[in-house]
């Protein structure tokens, strides 16, 4: 498989001059750059995310703690070299918006995800956050799942990424490269007047982002904070972007199952958490559609 790069990973590499290998796995190595960004190098396996390079083969002598050099567009580790400027960048921005996802694909996706989601997948803290959200309709409760769970990307964060993707998909505003965290007022609030004309999905998204702390890295793992930053700016893992395309452009049963299965296979529990958050986001938008009242979306 040809080399590919996520846009945020490629940008981070160009802005760095050195780094260090912080972890080595069978299918990935993680580099901590001098800019403070964590970049993944993935072996050829298909799915890519905004902070990763895909299709990379490295030598067996690569070990944790090795220094990383970056100069003249070339990343080097020991005798291994990767010419960054020649690698195609994959567009992982969820730019395509729609007013809604049709009832049938949304219902069918919910059925598929329910098979992936046993009752004990989430710990009690996450379950409580989601229950409070469902009973009150206050999407800020979803933000309380930040950093909850184990692994490189805790389940609570994966849920948040899935919810943000659903709200992006059904928003009228193209968030593109917009970083909502930079648009908060000094006290962290958001002007309701500025967003009065937005769709329910756009308002829910803005409220969810506003409920998250400005310094995500102080509340969760470094990689997870970066994945959430990417989602806030409208960039998502490739399988999640593909699922959105299937729901909007090319829905049929087989395509939907393939797309959902591709997400479910991500990580140990990450894929299931992403799907759960995505379905919950779609259900939230549908619940508020037709009941639109600007006061509902204010903090």
C-alpha cells in the first residue's frame, strides 16, 4: 500500500526539527516531536487518522527512546528515512454537510451498533454521564466523559469524537479548519446572538465544545487530546468519514455494515465507543429537530 499522511500529522512534521520514539507496537510506532505533538507511523493496514502516516515499513532495530531527526523534508530514525514532502495527504475533513440523515439508515445503523455494544462496555462513570445527558437533554454532561477510561484513547473521549462527527455531519455550518476552542470569550462562554441562526446540530456542537476544558491535554492522554482537537477542527479517522459518506451519499445495507465493521475494528474498544457516540449524536439531532427553540441551546 502506498504511503499516505493525515493532514495534521504532515503539518506537525514540517513544523518540527527533532523528536523521540516513545512507544513501539507491532503495527505502529509513536513519535513525540519537539513541538509537543504525538505522531503515529502505521504499517500498511488501511485506516488512517489525522495525526498518522500510513503505509510505513521500518527496520526491526527501531526501539523506544531512539532520537528522531527531521531536516530538509526527511524524517530519519537510525538508518530509516521517510521523505515527508513526497507523501500524499489524505483529506480527513468532514466537509460534507446535510440537514438530516434519513430515518432508515439511521435506524439500521442503531441496530448494527447495538450488537457491538454490550452493557458492560463502558465503566460506571461514563454510563452515569450518558444517563444524565439522556434524562436532561443537556449535552454538557457528555463532556463529563472526557478522559474517562483506559488506553491511548479513553472510551469517554472516543464517544465525544463520535458525537462531534454526528453533529458535524448534520450541521449547516462547515467547520472545516475552524478551531472552536479559539473562539471562546475570556470567561469561556459563547455568544448566543452570534449562533442564533444556526441549526440545532450546530448549536449543540458549539455547546458541547464550550463545555470542554481549553487545555484538553491536562484531562486526558496526549494522543486522545489531539484526536479531540482534530474533531473540534472537523477532522476524523478515515473509517468515520467513510461512514458519513455512506449515510448521506451511497446508502445500502451492505455498504453500511462494511463501514460500521471498519470502525468497530479500531482499537480494543475505541471503535465501539466511536460508533456509540456517533449514533447518540444522530439521535440527539433528530430529537431536537422540529422542537427548535433558541433558549434550549443556551447554557
